[in-house]
C-alpha cells in the first residue's frame, strides 16, 4: 500500500466520531414543510422559476442555474409552493427561499426522465448533465461540481483526487458513504475520470476509518487505476491544498487553483451524487447528514431531504439534552453556529452538531503571550500571532502583505491558542474589511 | 417551541471547541516547576533564601495589583517574575531592596509596556538590572552555603536606606573566583550546587529537571535552552582549546546563572522569538554573549545582560525568520 507523504503542522482536536461512525445511514421521513433557499452554492444563486400555488413533484426545478457558475435547485419532495420570501439562512443572513408544503400522501416519485447513458456522452454533455442535476461540493464549500469537471483548456489534469479525509470532529457522513456505498462512489469516480480524461485517481482516507478503507479497496474494479491512500489523522487533512500535498507531495502555488498542478479534487459525497445522476437520473435533492454531538439525544447518520428545517431534523433525533448550548451547521472547527433553528439543511450541510456548554469556546481571553503554538499549527505556515496583533489595530494592508489571503480559516490557530484569542474570527473579519477596501478603491 | 429544543442558543465564531490549554495553566505550571528549585535553595541557604524569594514575589504581586488590569494577578505571570527575580539574588540581600526590585520589574519591565504579552524585556531581569545598578554592593555580597537552617545570612531586615552592616560570612562565586583570583572550582560542587552564588542558580540539575518537565508539556520551547547551552559549550570549548587558562565547557555550563537563565529566563514566551528558526538564532546569540562577557568582559557573569540584549533583538529576529508560506517560493516571501 502506498504511503501518504502527509502535510506539516495541523492540530488534533478530539475526534468524537464514535458517536455515529458505526450507525448505518437511515432515511429521514419528509417533514411537513421544506425551505429551499436559492443561494445554496458558491457562485451565482439560482433563478426562481416557480410561483406561489404551483404544484411540484420531487426533482422538479424550482430555481434555474444562472450562468455557468451556478446550479439549479430542485424540489426535494412533492408538494405545493406556499411562499417565496426571505427566510433565515444557516449562515446567519436572510436569503430568498421557496417554501413547499409537502404533500403527505404523495409517493414522491420523480417524473419520468431520461437517464443519461454516460458512456456515450461527450465531456461537455457530462458537464451539462452534472450541472442540470444541481450537484455541488458536498464537503461543505458547495462549489459547483461541474465547473471542476471543465478545467481551462490549457490545463493538463493528470490525477483525480477524491477527498475522503473527513477531518472535522464528529462528522461521519463521508465515512458511512464509503462503507455503505463504495461501489457507487467508484462508479462516480469512473464517470469523472472519463469526463476529465485522466487515467489515475487517488482516494485519500484518514486512518481512523479502517472499515471505509477496506470497503473502498474491496470495491475498486480491476480495470480502473484507483488507489486508496490511508492518511494521517490530523486536522485539516481534508483541506484541498493539504490533501493534494499529502497525496502528491506538491504544494499548490499560493493564490492558484489545484488544476495548476494537474489535480482535480472532489469530495466523496459529490462523487456519489454524480453516480446517482447517471444511475437513476435523480438530481441532488437529498444528502447524507451526520447529526451528532453530546448535546443531542440520539445521534444519527441520515439521508435528509435538502430544505429540511434544523428544528425538524433535531426533533427527529429526539431533540437536545438539557445542557445543549450551541447548534452548529457543519463541523465544530469550521462550521457555522446558528441562531435560528428554522434555517434549513442545504446541499453543503455535512452535519449538524449540538455542543454542550462545557465543551464550547469560553468568553474569557488573555493577552497573546507569543508562545508560537499558532505558528506550529498553521498548515499554510502563516504567523497567526502577528496577524492577530495586526488585526486588532486594523492594519489590514500589512496583513495582506503577510499572506492573509492564504489563510483558509481552518481555525487551527485559534484551537491551540492558550489565550483563547478568536484568531479565525479576526482573520475572517479582516478579509471582509480588505474586500470592502478593494471595493471602494475600484 | 418544542420542549426538546434548547431555550437559548449560544452563537460563537468558529472554531467552536474549547482550546486544549490556557495561558494561566501554562504560567502556573511554570510556578509549580520552580518549587523544587526553591526547595534546593532553602536547603543550601536556609530560611534567608525563602525570605528573599518571598520579598521579591510580594513586590512583583503588589506592583501587578496596583498597575495591572483587573484580574491580571490570576494569570500567574507576576508570580513567575517575582520568583525568578528572587532566585537570581544573593541570600543575604536586604529585603526592602528585594521588594523594590520585584515592584520595579513588574512596573517598568511589564506594566508600562501594556501588561502581559507586550513587554520587550524579561521583567525579572529588568528588576535585577535595576538592583544591580542601584545596589551594586548588596547584590554581589554572596553568603556562604551551609549553616543552620534558621541562621540569617547577611542583613536581611535592615531598614530602608540605612547602611547595611555586613556581618555575614561571605564567599565569592565560582565565576568571581575565576575572574578576579584566577581560581577554579570543583565540577561536583557546581553541579550539585553547594557553592556561592545566587539563591536559585546553584542547583543546576534541579533547574534542568524543571526545564525537562516544562518542555515535555510544551510549556517551554526546548530549542532555546538547547541552543544556549550548546553554544556556550561549543564556544567555550574552542576558547579553552586555544587558551587553556580560560575555563572549560563544563565549568561554563554549570557555573553562574546560566542554567537558570537558559531554562527559565530566556524561554519567557513573551520576550523570546515566536518562530522556531528565530529561537535558534536567539539562543545562539545569548550563548555567544554569555561567553564573551564572562571571558573578555569586565563582569564575572553575563547571563542577565546577554538575555536582555537579545530580548531587544527579538522583533528583528522574528521578522527575519518568518516561515515560508505554503505554496510560495522562498524568494516570493520577502
């Protein structure tokens, strides 16, 4: 078996995966109401194409792709559009959303559709089919998947890397996908390799998922050059640039995309979603979500219809414990805490984690004592200590010179900071301030 | 509202998990690691040592209480300053001077810079430099080790600004003996610590053990003491080889305040570099300066000034040793 070259630095937060990593994926029943924000992916939001009162079947388009950097949104259950209005988004903002009253007696069978025969399709047709199915990166960033399948003409992609690292604590949705749907993941890899014209693919999986590694190795077909590569258990192993470094030993140049080093990275869940498109023709209307945390009564891995409100999702898991304090969409390292449980599960929602008060970041902070632990943690070798000092006095230009743009907000620095300085938050705010500055200059 | 839903949600920025360590825990661990050093000091110098350490610590804590931000005593950093200052002083030093030194170290070594994390110079050494400049006789009056535990060394309780009556039996430090009288000392007495010198600098092995404990828990960075001690050993070995009348490496390592300085003073996180490369540079710089001052300087001991001098260079060292950012070529990071 090949050896991962690894990446330097990084942190080891408690994994907490044993809460759900042996629980089979189950299907959550349809809730009474679905909320489908038109902004669920990176790029342009979808364009609304239904009106109040319309009846939709499962899989019908409710928002169309608005250009190439956009994907459509589909109804995840049959029902009636009851409202189109601003609605709480998990990121804390309000977003235009389509609310669908689910028809409780409908069979939720999608309309008959042609399943594209992938072997006969050109690359462009595969890209279009993936876009029409609304597939985005299911690892959290929700970047439109078809864009990655259409690299620039001058790029020479030689390797497709599949991200099965799943380094965020608590999350096990990719883990269970690989254990239970390994053949489907490999079918998706086959389709993508053909679309990209590559002959080599590597699936990177952290060593703490031996059953997923075994299931994937067993499912690799003889005619496909797919390597299953066990990776060091270290956060942020699943960050795109760290994964590429660990698999190929190459650093993606600062400010550049992975294609510049001949690599395309896709998340395990996205690959499975692509497989589904070419197996059944069903667009992305549901996803696997890990619902976990010590503040939750019954953790689970669930197939959840996109648009399910967090409130309904938590209620299906028997609700939260008395000392639950924070609900996070995504993992506890990079996820977003929500203030309103009416916000829905989106295409990019990897998990919902309920934390208890005593495991949460506390309010009290101390002065930076320049211990340098953040420097030893930062996977991109920044100096978070200095950047934090600069952020407090709003010297954003100097932060930009110190490579703030290379910070991916993984939170490793803040996690190791003994003074509990919210470094990732400071950097996020500084990035936003720099964008505003740039906007005023232009 | 469903009964199973939290009544009140807390929203924090990511990462949401509590960090594994805290600054007060680091500071108090340093304090606890000094306990064996203090016990050794009491063994050699009796109750006088404890009184001097207590006076220095009280001075530091009083200053922190007056000048520090609310609750800043709880982080333990003022206690460290006081304890370390006390350990660098002779056991017979009048207590009012010691108290003043502790207060000066915190007031001018830390508070005026903006408190914890902001100061450029090690506060304990600022306090000691102040005492050295103000009371040069008292700070170089070294009582002998031994005697009964409760016998007071020197004139501890002299009233402020009264002329102390030096009535104690004093002895020179090994470094002083060497510099001013050309006499060597037995290595065993240096390592074990039953020799003249400051309260806490004599028991080299106990200090080293404290350092190993702290380094194993990542509460101090091993690169700094390692580079200081290696540099002092290598540099003085070269000098000794060229001119055998100069002290050898073992003598240099185990005499004076080098061990205490390398393990506890130079490793102060606030006043040492944040980059690992910078820590090597810093340690090598301290090591070279220690040897230069001891061998060619006018003073028998140079650890304090070596560290203070390198403290001043830390911002430049940090700037010059920034790590190469991921995905950049070394040239592009300038």
